[in-house]
């Protein structure tokens, strides 16, 4: 076993994220379909196009995709934390 063989066996972030997207697509196609309201087909096509674009980006730029996700998660955590603490919480530390 050469070092190159070992690298091929370890899944990358792109592989994992691609597998998650593939699983979601399989699940969505196997669920029983209900009558689709008019105009929803376009939205469904747009969502599938967005999923393909995201998957392609993650495959091409895995490190950047993880960094963007981390920054987004940190920003969301900061917003939720600020909302839960209230506006006057900074005054208690003076």
C-alpha cells in the first residue's frame, strides 16, 4: 500500500457533502408525491439547480465552503445569543 492508495481511501469533505446531497435527492424522489400546486414546478427546478450549484462549489472549493459555513454559523450564534441576552446585558459588566 503506497501513500497515494491511503489518500484515495479517506473520504474528503466534498465526498461527504456530495453523499448527503445525493441522499436527500434520493429521499425526495422516493417520498409519495402529492398533487403539486401550479407554479411549484418552477420553484422545485430552482431548488434543484441551487443544490447542484452548491454541490459543485463544495467539490471545487471544499476548504472555502467549510469556512463560509463556519462564519455563517458563528454569525447566527451571535445573533441568537444577543437576542436571548437582551439589550441591557452589557450594562451588568460595568
